[in-house]
C-alpha cells in the first residue's frame, strides 16, 4: 500500500514539473512542490496562468498596433480643383 502512495506522490511531482514547464514556470520548483504537497500541488499547477501564451498574445498585439495604415482611403483625398466640385453641384 505504501508503495502505491509513493509512486502516486512521485507521479504527481513529475506531472507538476511537466505542467509548470509547459506554462513557463520553473519545473524544479514545482517538482519539489509536488513532492511536498502531492496532488494539491498538481491542482495548483493546473490553475497557474500560462506565461508563454500571455507573452505570445502581447507579441501579436504589439505587431498589430505597430503597423501604420496604408492609406486613408479615397474619400479622404481632396480634389485637385474645387472648380470641378462646384460643377457637380449644379
């Protein structure tokens, strides 16, 4: 019985380390946390925010915001001569 508990505790520590590494945290620290706290540490690691995903989203937002618009469109261009505009109104 004790053997099963020890294997489960080690598996929990290993999964904590893998999960923390995937989310961008230090796997060694979470492995030790998994050794000390077992399945509770695994639940805590599962609830961590994903640092890699947040960094990727910020990078995408930065690229999107840094692009200059190509043009203002045809509607924003002023006519070369106002004489043509006054002829259209008549």
